[in-house]
C-alpha cells in the first residue's frame, strides 16, 4: 500500500468534505429544501449604516421604492408612515426601515422590530398591481428637530435562494416640531356649475407657520363665505339640499368673505390659497371650516365645499 503524506491526506479529506457538502446541496435543491437566508427579516440593511439587502441578494430587476408620511410630526406624538415596493420581480418583497431619531412601532401583522428597525416576518406577496405596501408608526422624541427615515425594499423571486432578487433604498426627511396645525377633511359638499364640488383642504405645518388652507374646483371669480366655528353638526338639508357642518348654535363662530381666482364663470377653475398666520397661542383648539359659494349652476344658487377640521396643538 502506498503511503500518503499528512498534508496530502488533509487535502484529499478536505476535497471529500467539499464534495459531500456540494452533493448534499444538490439533493436539497432538487427536493426544494433550501430556505432563503434571513427570510424572516433582518436589521442593519436599511441603508442607514451604508449596507443594504444587495450585499447578499442580486441578479434580479431593481424595484422602485417609496416612503410616505407627514412632513411634520408633533413632539411626543405618534404618526403613521408607509413603505411601497413596486416593480422588480413582482412576486414578493421584504423590508428594513430605520430612523435617525425617535422610534418605530411595527403595527402591521407580519412585521416586527429587530434592533429598533421594522422588518418582515416573511416576504409579503404582491397585490394585484404587483406592489407590496407596509404601514408602521413613528413615535416622535421630545425634542424638536430634523429626522431622516431610511428604508430598503428587497424584491424577491421566492425561488429559495438569494439569486434573482434585487433591492432598492430610499430616504424620507421630515421635522419634529414644538407646535403643529393639522387638517382632516370630512363630510360632503354640494356641486355647482359643471358638476364641480368646491374642494376645501389644508396642508399641515407648525402652528407658527407654514401651514395653509386651499379652496379648489369652484366657479371662477365667484364670491362666497368661509365659515369657521368651534363645534360641528351635520345640518341637512341646508342651502338647497346640501350638508352644512359648522354648528352656529355654539359660540364663537365667524365667516370670512372670499373671492376665488380663475376665469369668470369657468366651472371648476376657481381657487384660493390662504397663507398661515401664527395661531400657536390658540392651542389646544379644534376649528371646523366650510365654504359656501355663489354659483348659478348649484341648487338655489349656492354650492358647498366639504368640511375641514383644523387641529391646533402644542
């Protein structure tokens, strides 16, 4: 029998081990027994630390990712944000979300916190549009200041390996503020000329400014009133069959005479933007708003906007 030196023997043994592992892998692959690494989610790959899911995954089509949420959050308050993954493999996706300040809450079933970051329990299947969307909460710190949210979305093929996948990252910047004026639309309006319903909306912002209120889709160059009160009640029918939501039985209330911009008499072209004034000294207070506009195309000549709740907080 020919003797084998110890180094040669070790090399042969090593090759045998590698061959055995390779054979086992092939068997596992053929039986579908391979489980993707970190399919239950992982932190540290949102892009905040410079790493993302493409450190391990690759070969697939790059998805489009988007974070969405408020631009201002009141200190010590909780607000909802969302993360969307579109395109890519259009099979399933995973996520990792982190923030520079404050904290996150994994509110959606199928997600959890890992080292303070929101990630998935398992990849989430796409919807009918080929998209995957998650929602989660952000808890603001006590101190005002800028916040950056980081997110990575990994579009996966679910073939049991990290190949054929691809991730993309994004960031979203917003501000924690000491005072906040926010808006919530409610109720229904009454259409005027051309079937257009005046649309009353607001843009959140610090109570000291900037925040804004806008009226759109009214009759061009028309006159009207913007009503404001501290109580709300659905008063129907009002002004020719519409709903009026400012409760004038509760003091105080007031109205402001307004004129919309736009081509005179042009349906849906009338609009008006009201810039912010400092209302921080009114906090805490909720104000209810609604516009009534002169419009010959409306029942009894008056169209109504939807209602708007304005919350002033500190």
